[in-house]
């Protein structure tokens, strides 16, 4: 008979998996840090730049200039010799009209060589010498004029060469058709845009014109067959031009004592200055800005957006969100002195040690001072601290406080309060004074939101 066998099972000892424990700990750590990251306030940085935003207003103006539409006295297919905005002399060739497109094909073939005549060579030398003489006298006003004259001379050179060679090329290509050339009867600037407002004058400008109801521009350049008396180009005959802008009462008041005004043309961010004339018409207020430069830049424009600068001031431009108010102790200047082992001003503080009164000098940062008092950090001393003047042996309790406006500078990796002096502001930014003692400098880094900064706390 077999003996009964009893099988005793022992529990296996569970081994600790160090890898799983490490993974769990790291996972919990990551979850906690992710939670803290998304729940805490983040410190964004703003780089300080010079700026000017005083009081600026964007308005739409109407451009007025001396201009006339030129009509063709021929019929046929058009070919153009001048670019839009080109400055031309009297009797300059602007276009040709022919029975077919053959003349156009010859002109655009690129086979016509440009030869500089002695006359054109002398004109170019004269313009260069004139520029050299102006620059040697530190007179840079001629640079713009030189550019216009040089471009006009070169364009005239090209067109003259084309016209001199055109007949020869047509004969070589066997072209027998008739063609005619359109010349200018006076000097000016070429434009190929027409908008039916060429005859508008200052006295004809009304409030309704600025609504642009039904306003259309027409490009006069065409490759279609044209008939006699068809508009072919526009000639602006004077460099004098003006912009009429509507004003509200506040804008009118701020400009009332000015003879010139600075503004920016938003189309190309050009900042310039113009003579200013204010007037009232039918209970509406207007300004006329008169200029004699840059007209070719806006030869195809009738309506133009401007940003006017009122009472413009320069300084450091910072966002309003960066500004905070901080409380300081206000201390009379007579209580400040220089310590024996310090080159810094500070306060002599009274201390009670083992029942004896002793005095200790503490160097103190001064954030701002006027003729009588200085502002010191309220966190450096307890309220009610007694200080002594070494000049008069009088005592003073640190109780009086005052607030200063400032921002938190983070150049060194931690937040440091810097006082500011606001000289101008709008809805989003302020302009603060430059070169204030212990203040901001251009390219400083500050907290974009001053409320998220903690003073002296490391931010990196």
C-alpha cells in the first residue's frame, strides 16, 4: 500500500521590480510638473525699444495734383515707350500708333542697341558733377532730384535710340505700314491711371467724396485697337501736390497752432513732413498737407492712408501690461549718510542688544529721490524701524510710505524693480523718459506682464 504523500506548496516570494517602480516615480514626477506648468503664471519677456506713439491718428486723405488727360490724335494699335511714374521732358516720345502689331513686336524684340550720343553723355556728366558738388557741401537734398533727373535722362536716351532705329528695323523686316508717334507738349510725370477726379480742386472736396461711393480707376494701357480721341495717358505737370484730410474737433484743435505736421504714409511706411493749412467748410473741418516731393511714388493713387503725429515725443516704448506699482518707505534726505567701509549711501539703524542701544549702518538702494526725500525698498526694513541722522542726531521712524510706478527688469535672470517716468501713452503702450537714474535703457528685457514677476526670484 502506497504511502500517502502530502504536497506542501510554498508561496513564492515576490521580487521587487525596480524598473517598474522607477517608471512609476518618473511618471508621477512628469505628471506633477506638467500640471504645475499649465497652472502657474508664465513670465513672458519684452525687449525695450525707443519709440514714439504720443498721439497718433490714422486718416484717409484725397490726393490733389495738377494733371491732365492726353487723348490720341491717331487710331491703331498702341505701343508705349514710358513707364508709369516716369519723368519726361517736353517733346518726349510717349507712345506710337500703327496699323498692326508689327511695330510693337519690333520694339519689344530687344534687338535695338542703345547708343549714347555726345549730348546725352554731357547731360549725364553734368548731373553727376552737380551731385558731387552738393555732397561735398554736406547738402543731401539734391540726391532725390538727381535720381529723378538721371532716370529721365536715361529713359529719354533709350526712347531716342528706339525712334532713330525704328525706321531702319522696319525696313529690314519689310514692314510697310504707317505708324505715328505721340509726343508730350510739356514736361511732367507720366501716369496710365484715370479716375475721373483729375479736375477736382480743394474747393470741390466734400465729406461725401471720402466715402468712395462709385469710385473706379481705369488703366489706360491697352493692346486693343483704339480710335481717335481715346485717352492714352495722364500727365502730371507739377511737383507741387497736396492731400486733403477730414478732421474731428480734437484733431483740429491739436493742429491749430502748427504750420507743419509730421505724418507717415502707411502704403510704404514713409515718414515725412508737410506744410499745413486748416479750414472749415459747411461745418466740416479739413487739413491741407502741401508737399513738393515724393509725388511719383503715389502717381496712381487718389486715396491714401496717413498716420498723423500729434505732439510727438521720443522715449522708450513699453506695454502697459508691464507696469506695476510698488510701495516704498519715504525717508528725509538728512537721514542718509556714507558708511565708514562703504561707498554707498545708507541709513543708521537703532538696535537694542542686551538692553543697550547700538547703531548700525546699512547700505540702502535709493529708487527715487526729490529735493527733500528718497524712496527705499519697504521690504528691507520692518515698519517702525528707528533710524538716526548723523548730522542732526535726530531720530525718525520708518512709517511713511509712497508708491512708485515701474517695471521688472530681468536682464540678470531675476526680477529687479526699475522706476519709470511716463511722458505719453495710448491704449496699449506708454512712452517713458530715457536716461533716468537707475532706470531703463534701450534693449533692456522686462516682464511683459508685471503681475507675473516676483522680485529677486530667479526666472531661468
